[in-house]
């Protein structure tokens, strides 16, 4: 009887210890990087977008800032919950480069604030699009795939909103992701090609149809 009880206890311990390990085994370096970078994006773009809601000199910039800030408020709990499940440690503050962007933007005012906010935020979204697309296609974890799809959708929505201000510059997507990117050259080239195609098409469409809320 004692051996049966001992066997049950050992079996439960194996299951309990094995479940997290199995979950982690499904997560690769690209999956981890996406979680970290989405978290970092929320840490600087969320508060800065809330500033844009309050400080933007153009009404459309204030509207876009509010929508981006609201999206980051919804997205951040998702990334933290998923990271906890798969045992990925998330940063508690933005990168040094992101902090410098924040300082640059918050130090500006009026139309300069609007321009810097829109183009810095658009460039940052473009740099993460390729990674999110790669994870969406390649991850072996269903929850991670769902999150990557959310990230792709959010990035495209945000770039479209930023472009709708009418002050996004066509060169603002031509950036190279800051360090910590393990994607190989083919992955980066494919991601940036997708960004260029979708971003360029959206930018042209916005220009053709006109800027929402702008009076002639």
C-alpha cells in the first residue's frame, strides 16, 4: 500500500514538474524576443502616446495617441501573462535607445512634437513587424502564435493610424532593429519587404483619400 501511495506522489511530482518544462520547450529564441520587444514597446510607446493625447498640437495626433495608448494598455497584460506561462523574464524599463527617443520627443513642442512622435513611433512599429510575422509563421506554441497574430494586427493598425495624421515621412520605416535580434538576413529582408509593401501602400492610400478630420 505504501509503495502505491509513493508511486502516486512521484507520478504527480513528475507531471507537475514536467508541465512547465514542456511549455518552455515549445518556445524558441524568436518567440522570447517578441515577448521582450512587445513589452519594451509598451513601456515607452504607451506613456508617450498618452502624452501625445494630451500634448499633440493637431487634433488627429491627439486622437491617434489615445488609440495607441489604449491598445498598449490592453496588450501589456497579455504579454505579461503569456511570458509568465512560458517562463520568459520581461524587462521593467525601456531600452536606453527608447529612453533617448522619449527624451527627444518630450523635449519638443507643437508641430515638432507631433512630427517626432509620429515618425519615431512609426519606425519602431516597422522594426518589430518582421519579427512578429516570423513568429506567427514559425512558432510551435499555439498561444504564442495567437499572440504573434495579435502583434501583427496591432502593428499594422498603429502604422495606419500614424500615417493617417498626414505627417508620416516615407523614410521613417527605413530603420534597422537595435541589438538583440537573432533573425538571420533572410528573415529580416522578408520582414522589411513586407513592411515596405504594406506601409507604402497604406501611406499612398491615405495620401490619395486625404487625411481624416483635416479641413480643406
